[in-house]
């Protein structure tokens, strides 16, 4: 035992001398839901996170050397009963103050995303709303590989990321996914952002088709169509089904090239955050190009009352394609230092070949101890027509039986952070 204590003490001394700053943190959000409905039957007894699944424990740790030149980040989670990892898991170093190199699984490491998160983002997110506020107008440029950041001045931030794998492969698989961008902070006004996320796949596209075994006509048409592909493999579904999945590996074709995006975050006005962004996706086939424009704002009317809203429009240039529109608005009101109310409503208009969707939330949160909170909410969602997507809360945790059915849930929200 004495040897073990001595070894631990020595390790602590070494760690202390090598790393001047060691920090641990966590953000935990669980949503046990005892009762809900899929529009027909009463459901209950499930738990999830806003993004789906169940991650009751999520911990992060960071180490930084005493000179600030080298550091590490690590994320560990327990999700659905299994221990795993989440980004970031990185090693970084700064050969000079103006340059930072990072290797590993990066997520938000560049810190450039434009977020506007409110309302249902923290609860059971219904898929009827396509925008949840994370990276609303500008991406956060994440990758599993190599990251380079340059800080020529205090205001200018240039970043580059290249994905890496454990085996050598065609060069386009790495450089075809390169991401590059820059931000410039205007003192007292806000930040300008611009970037390019390459998404080239070497002109090779994967395709997957499912065909009924017993439908000879469709199968014949399918086989004829698949002659154009170079590689075809057949996989049979579970024996209880009568369908065959045909997987076409790759074929020569036109490819997406990447997305150009730009945004401006306004932060110079007290109690106001506003963001506006545009993204254009390039494709070798001009009909496959698309445009997205999004904007949002959050404003504290009083110390206790804050309102938020966002809108986005996505438009494909394919013939006959119509815009996809989403709208959202929410409020937060603090009744006291411990008790607060939250509400939001979101509306999605996919295009005129599908019908709109509507979802909403009303909830209350009560602070428990330091950095903890418990809350209860009522959430609902409905497709406003036969062609609507059926409402699904937190992935597939609770799904409406069909589009026009009103699905609802009463989640209990438990959060803790340190």
C-alpha cells in the first residue's frame, strides 16, 4: 500500500510540474419521460437526450503545460450503458504564440460557429423543425485529423483542417474534405466570418436500392438500370421480409465540390446577439447546387425576460425544386433567481410537394444546488397535412403513427454542469 501511495504521489508531482493547469468539466442533460402519445396510444417510460439516445454521464478533461505551449483535451461518456468517447479528443501545441497545431478528433476546437440555441434545443427536439440553432449561420469546422490555426493579429483568426485516417488512401479522400476559413473581429461591433468546406468524393457516388423479391417487373427494370454501375453486391434482409437490398458500391459520376459560407455576428449592442449568414453548395452538376440563407437574434428586454427568433431558407437549383423554409421563436422568463419559464414554437415548410409541420414547448425549470436544475415541460408536434413528415421527438424515441397525428410528451429535464 505504501508503494502504491508513493507511486501516486510521484505521478501527481510529475503531472503538476508538467501541467500547470488541469481542469475537469461535465454537462449532463437527461430527459426521462413518463408519459406521452404517438397520436393514437399513450406511451411512456423512456429516457433520452435532446439529440437522441441516452448519455447519463459525459465528462471532459483538459491539461495545459505551465508555459501554455502544449495541451490535451479528452471527452469520455457513458451512453446507453457503454463507455465511449466524444469530441474533442485532441493533442495540441503552439510552436509560437501565433500558430497552433491540433491533432485528433476536433469539435468546436476552432470556436467559430454561430449558434442561436433556445427552447426545444434543450428538450426533446422534434424533427418537424429543421433548425435547432447550433451553427445556425456558420459552421464550427470540425474534423478527425489535423488542424492548423494562425493568429496574425489579435482580431484575425485563420484556420485549416484536413481529415486523416490510420491508413494511406487516395489523396482526394483527405484533401477533398479540407476545410479552411477565417474570422475577423471588429472591436465594439461584431465578427465577420468566411470559409470553404470541401466535400469532393472523386466523382464516385454510393447508391442503395431496395426491391421486392416478388415484383418481377420492378426487379427486371432495376437489373437493367444497375448495368450502368461497376460494382454491385446483393444482401438479403432478415428472413421475415421479402425484400432484397442491392448495394452499388461506386460509379463514375458528378460530385459535390463543397460549400462556401459567410456570416456576420453582431455583438456590439448591449443585450443583443444577432447573426446573418449565407451558404452556397457547389456541385459539378449545376442542378444539384443549393443556397441557404439564415438569420437569428436574441435580445434581453429586461434582466428577467429574453426573446429569441430565427428564420432560414434553403433552395436547391434542381428543376421544380421549391424553397425549404423554417421559422422559430421562443421566450425565457425568470420568475425568481431559482425558477424560470421557457416556451417556443417552430414552423417548417418543406416545399409545396410536402405539407408544413408545427411544434411547440412550454416548460419550467428550477435550480437545484449549484449548477443543477430540474424542470418539467409539455411538448407537442403535428404535421399539417397528409404529405407532412410525422413528428418524431429526440430522433425516434417517440414518433407519431402518421403525419396528421398530434404527438406529445411530458419530459422531466434534469441537468448538471461543472
